[in-house]
C-alpha cells in the first residue's frame, strides 16, 4: 500500500494529473451538484408533483420514447436500406437529402406542422380551394408530437444504418446468398442483426433529443419531465423540486444507456475478417424503383421539404414586420455566441482528449470518456446543474467582498454570459470530442511518441505534430458545435441573460405568442446555417469510409 | 567498457496485476554493444523497450542510463529528457514534414541543424531526398530516414522496434548490413527488437531471449546456438527434435546426464558410419526445395524427422556426433 502510494504520488502524479482532475471536475460539476442537492430534500411542491403530475410526465415520456423509437426505426432503417441496396432515380441526391431534416430543430418542425394543420392554416386553405371544408386534423397532441419528432430525428438512425449497410454487409450478403437465402431472409437474418449496434447507437441519440426537447412538447401541450422542470423552476420557483425532477430524468437517461449495454451483452458484431466489399446495388424494374423512390421521398418531404416550403412562404408574408434592426442584432448575437461556443468547446475537447494522455496515473487516463456525458444529459438539467454552483460562488464572492472591502455588488457570474457558455460547453463537448477523437485515432500515438523521444515535450509535440494533422477533425467539430448552438433552446431559455437573445429563443417567443408566421424568418435563418454543415457531414462520412 | 543501460528487477503487469508482461528482468548493456531482444509475440519485448524509453512506466525495479537513475519507485525522467533514440516499427515519420525537417526535428536550436542533418543524410545515403515528403519515399528509404532522425540526436541508446518487419526479404538483407555498418561506425549502443532470429544473428553482439516477460537466456549467438538452455531457445535458430533417454538408447548413446536432449535436424546424418547410429525405415520423404524432409520411426516407436539431399526410401542409417547433441536444462 505504501509502495503504491509512493509510486502514485511521488512518481506518477504530475501537473497533467492536476489539470485532468480539474477538467473532469469542470465537466462533472452539474451532475455532482444535482446529486448532492438531492440530500437537502425536495421543495414543498414535490409531494404535489408526485401525487398529480409525475405519473403524467412519466407516461408521456414513455409514450414519446416508444412512439419515436418505432417511427425513427421505420423511417431510418427502411430508407437507409433502400438507398444502399437499390438503384433508385437520383440515388446520390437522395442519400444526402435524407440527412437534411437534421438541419431543422425539432421544435421548429413542430411549430411548422402545428401552423400547417391549424385553423386557417395552409392545409385548410388547400382543402378549401378544392371544395373540402369539413376535414380538420388536430396535431397538437402526443401523437402529433411523436410524428413531428420522428420526422425531424430519424436521420440519426438513417446515418448509422446506412454506414453499416454500405460498408460492412457486402461479404455477408454474398455468403448468405451462396447458402440459398433470398433477399428478404438475408436482410432480416443477417444484415439487420449486424447493423443492430449501429442502429441502436443512432436510436440512443434520438431518444436523448426527445427527452431534451422543450419547445415542441410545450407547444403541443404535452407534459414531459423537461417541461415539468421548466414549470417548477420558473412558474413555481422551486429550485429544489426542479432538481428532483432533473434527477429522475437523469435516472431515465442512464437506464436507457445501461439497457443498451446490457442488451448488447458479450455478442461480437465485428467481422472475423476485413470485408472490402461495398454493398452492390440491385437494379429493379422501373415500376419498383419509382415505388421505392416515392417511399424514400416521404421522410425527406415530411422532415425537410414541406417544413421549409411552409417557412419560406410565411417568411415572405411577414418579412417586413420581422426583419427589423433588432432582428438582425439577434441574428448577429446568435452567430457570435455560436462561434464563441464552438471555439471554446473545441478547445475543451482537445484538453479532455490530451490531458489524460499526458498524465501518468492509469486510472485517470480513461477520464476522457466523461466528455460524452453532457450530450446524454438534457439541457434543462445541465442548466440547473450549472446555475446552482455558480450561484453559490456568486454569494460567496459577494459576502467576501462585503467583508473585506465593504463593496456591495450584485451577482457577478450568475446572469452573465459565462454561465451560458459553461453550460453550452458541457452540453456540446461530446459533439466536439467525437470527430476530434476519431481523427486522432487515425493519426495514432506513434507520431507524438516519436516527437517526445526526439526531445520535445507534450505541448510542443502537440502543436508541431498532432495539431496540423487534426485539422479535419477540428473543422468538423467546430462546424457541428456551431450548428448545434444555433439550434439550442431549452438551456438557452433558462440561462440567457437579459441583453442576450438568440434566433432559437426568438422563434420560440413568437410561437409562444401564437405568432407562428413571424417565427418563420428566425427559423429559416437557423435552418440555413444548418444545411451546409449537414452536407459537409455527409461528405466527411463518405470520405472517411472510403 | 562502461555500462550505458542498467535494468534491475523490472516488472510490469496489465489488467490490474492479472497479466504479468515483464517479470523481474535484469539487464546490462555496454557502450557500443548491439543487443537483440528476441521472443514470440506477447513475450514482453516491445513493452520492455517502451519502459526503457519512458513511454510507459514500470511497477517495480529501476532503470539507469549512463549511471543516472531515470526510473524507479520515486523517480521518473520524461522520455524527451532521456536522449534515447527510437525507430518505430511503422517508422512514425511526420507526414507533413520533409525528410530534412523530419531529421532536423530533434536537433536543438543551439546546434547547427543543417550540418547535423546533412551528416546523417550522408551516413544513410539519402542526401538527394531531403526535400521529399515521407509518402514520396519507398519503404527502405523511409526506414533509413527514421534511423537518421534517431541518430541525429546522438542518442545515449538507440532502440529499433522490429526494424525489418515491413520489408521484403532482399531489401531486408541489404538494409540489415547497412544498418549494422552505420551502428558500428557511430559506435551507437543499440537494442533492437525482433521475432526473427536470423536478424539477431546477423547484427547483434548479444541476444536476449524473452518468453512470457522473463529472460530465458542471454549471450552471444554462438553460445545460444551451441548451448541453449531449453527447447524454446534451441528452436529459435532451427527446427529441433526432442530426444528422451529411451530415444538415445536406440542410437546406442548411454551417457545420460540430463532429462532432456535435442538434436537439430541438420545434425542428423544419413548413411554415415558414426559412433552413435541406428537403422530406421523411412515412411515419408517430401521435397522442400533445397532438401528432402523425411519422417521415420525409431525402434522404440518415437517418430523422428530429418533432412537429406536426396529422396530416401526403405531402410537408412541415421546418426549424430556427440558434440551436436544439445543437453537441455
């Protein structure tokens, strides 16, 4: 024991160990905060919530999970297989069009469809023009919410499934065919099981987004844990009860992750030999290919084309009212905040990737994995987890300044942009970390080790060797975080300062005031910033696999 | 000759102690010596070199370089401060730097970088390639650049990790001689890791045989060839057959001192009158290019293999010379 202590602290503990611990603490603080605050007990309204609404939150969240799982799997897997396996008209274009719904935040898709189906909405106008007056559809309920969330989020499943279908199943399909199995049997018995981990991985991302959603659920009147947290925090002003709700939501998230790991078990889905065969495309009859084309077009139409056309139309109608100087200021603020967040988050991703590597304590070397934590935690929970310690720090600073220098100042950190940026970093760290880590895996550790053996320390080796070779990963990370920040709503709503506004919040505010058409222009601005990176992402996926 | 590297009781395990990869290794290397670390995959060769260079830490034991402790329970000198050159198995050339920049990378600002680079480029015969990038070089050229880069630092110790594994046979033989000449010319103390005993025999002054993290035997190639400690060491040089006392009795060999004996296939002599012989019936004689591989059975039923220049059939006389009989521990 004494020897282990000697080795641990005297030999292996270095400055990078300290920096690693600091970064880990920085990232884990929101969760630690929520956990520790559980011990101080819930607020007065907790019992009311347990008696009256907790079951509703739970059931609605469960229905959302089940419904979105079913639909995103249906849209995502089927479209991935069709574009991968069959020669469809414009199949190259279809492949990246199917990713485009990701450019539209789910709450904007929700507002658009609500307006489309609403009284006096576009659908009613179209139906009236062809003589149908009595057919109305109410979409603002849990079923409508499931539909719009699925239409918006299915690309997560699509991207994961497509990669496996295209590049990991060719040889297996050949083997299956030589053993007498037809196309259908091969798909269900071979291709789908092999793709299962990737599909589940995509599905997990969908479910995280579903649990994180606030804008769509609020607008559709569906009470979920996230809307409950907002209500408890803002309307009831009961932070401790909000913390309890956050903890319950966290438990659900962890349960999903653990369930996913458990169901995977010890099965290996890796091929025993490397397969270099890309899945060959089958040519079908013209009738079949048109039929399949229409089926594949449905999710593109519902997830992207229809919402965008609707938003463009409304923008034209409301442009003069919305496009004011203050709107452009908001757009600039959004842009600036997203750029700053992207820069900071990418920097932190580099720190959490390299500091553990440079430290010598074995148990700390794996602490980079904490980077992925933030993406699993709903934005509302992060917001609360960030606010509590920063508020405590503010109170301590106010007290200290009063005692030491008799200076009376208000809150310094809380209510400032720093808290918002801190929360953004936690939330999007995984988004930045993953492409950088993937790039780094390709480079390997060999070059940095060679550099160290040539006399350069960790930092010099990083800047001279790793950094120039990480450019594509860093660029992807920057773009992805930028887009996600532009789209982010729940966290921003809780933590934004009085003088900071974003396009996402503006769209939400318009929608909340039943000004759906006015919400179109800020929504379109968000979508435009999202489209190009989504296309870039598609290119990067294809280049990486090639 | 002074000792450059001194390793005492070095141990390392993975998986929270469940997998011992290095077990109480003691090793000394003198200045100018070329030492080969030989062993099968998983024997601990690469882990040992990574610990020596500081890329990994040990659990127990100490390492001294030129009399200075660089690693023990309380001390750890960073890899960049140990002045140990390393040539990696995949060369690890920086793809975005030219040959000149790669080689000059480790040369300190106080030295004349151009002179330093030109000198080693001359040494490895790549002067006209200095402006090229690694991807514009052949495998052999990349190997030489990697060596030049490590030598440019005038290291205390040079480690070559499987330096020839990525090369074809002819290129390997050519480079092996070149590298040997360069190392002797510069008097560089070298440890090189290989799983191929032929490379070790060709270059090394001494060979260290590792198995399951332990040093099985250490000595010159001749010593290991003539007096291997066990069957594993013996078989590293050439195929051997194990012989029991009962097997040796068939040859009329009665002086049994050890439990285990072995003979190299090339030392089994066919159809020659020797002191220790036996008659055997050849079951199979297979052509393998430059010799025939034969299978026969001794009087006690033991299957024996041996080589011959010609195809054999029916009964033959097999024998061996006493000096070629390997007495194993």
